[in-house]
C-alpha cells in the first residue's frame, strides 16, 4: 500500500529536523558513519561511558543532547511510517510531557522548534478528520474477509508496539463477529488497558492463560500480540498470522510464522507500506533468513554420514 501524501508532509519535516541534529553530531566530530538508529544508540553509550570518566567534556555533553533528540525523532519516524497515526500522536504528547517536566534542556529546545509544533498540530488535524495509517483499514478488510470465509477462523496479529496493539484491537472490535484482545507481557509502568479504556500494568500469567484458553475455545477469535507470543507460549494453532509490520530479525520472523497452523492450511500475511522502512526491514529479514539457510546447509554437507544419522535419532 502507498504511504499517504498527508503523512509524507509530516515525514519530510521530521527528516529535516533529524538531519539538523545529525549535522551537529558530525560537526562535533562524534559521528562518522551512517546515522542509523543502532549507530546512534551505540554512540550514545560510548559518549556516556566517556563522560563518566571526564564529566567536563562539554563537546560530548552537547553531542549527547543532540544524539538523544535524534533518536527520539528517528523513533517518531518509525511510528509514523509503520504503526498508527494515533500511536505516533501519543508519542509526540509524551515528548511534550518530558519538556513540561524539564527532564532535559535538549527536549525543551526540541518542542520549542516550529517544525516540531507543526508536526504535532498537523497530526492532530488529521486525527480530527479520522485519518489513520492505511494499514489499519487494510487490516480491517482482511479480518472481515477471513471471518466471512470461515466463521471459526482464528488469527494472530503481531505488532512491535503495545500502543499499536491496543489501537488495532479496539478498531477490529468494531467489526461484527470479531472479539479481539491484546496479548502482551507484564509491564512495570501503567498503560491503556486491553480494551483501550483504563490503565493497566500489562497482563500477568493468570490473565495470559485465561486469554489463551478463551482463544482456544473460540470465545476470542483475534489476538493482537507483541513479541511475547513469539516466545514458545502454548498458543493454539491458528488459521492466519498477520505481521502488522515486517521485522529485521530473521529468528523472530521464523517464530512468528511458526504460529500458523501445522495441521491445517494456514495463511501468512505481511503488511508493507511502500517507500518506508517496512520495505527495508522485509528485505533485511529475507536476506538474513537466506544466510541462515545457507549456513545450515553447509553444516549438513560437512557432517559425516554417521553424524547425520545420529542427529536424526
């Protein structure tokens, strides 16, 4: 699906802000390679370690602030491109809250920038007109079709972020015949509850078990899960698995796909927005999977016949 032009306007403003911070890091001669999220996080750790030894390095202090804001913007771009507009807007609100609590001078400067305020105002305007990420509408269409084709169908939807899971589940529950629940792990901090109504601290083991039982019995027919459902829990086989976004981890992709039915015909559906990191993550994951397959084949070829036999017993 295409990335909406209304979102593109916001993305370009955020990218400009991001590049300004990256230019500052390069000018301060602390960043030399690509400005990826991983590189920025590594740089942040490196500077923090150095500052622990020499806290009067003002160049590092200012660079640390720029790096922190760049990471915030990078995360915001990921939410805008791959998640829901609602979760992106909630993230902007959290940044404003950080500024109001004066958590750092850097975040106070960030929210005072006209570009950042434009992004926030524009996002609220779009939400007031009921705009959302096209993935959400497409997902509703897919779930409705699955239900129409098979009244007893069960689906697991994977998403990276808890807030997205809450929004997705809430929207799917507007479809006739769909009873969706969010399936998340335990959390130390409070968040919106699984129905998007009040605050909860995540799901404890007892709550998780109850949801799985109801899913197995068909009382719940859609689970919207974060990474916890990839991790070997005893979740019933399902008719379809949907990736709300691709993930770059090959192992996690394989774990997610493993949730499709093994005793019946199962579907795997992946939602990808053109021209976003969705495409990048998809190709990275596929490349890593191919490398894993090649490595396993090479190991099998090198095993002696008797060793191969032992591994099969």
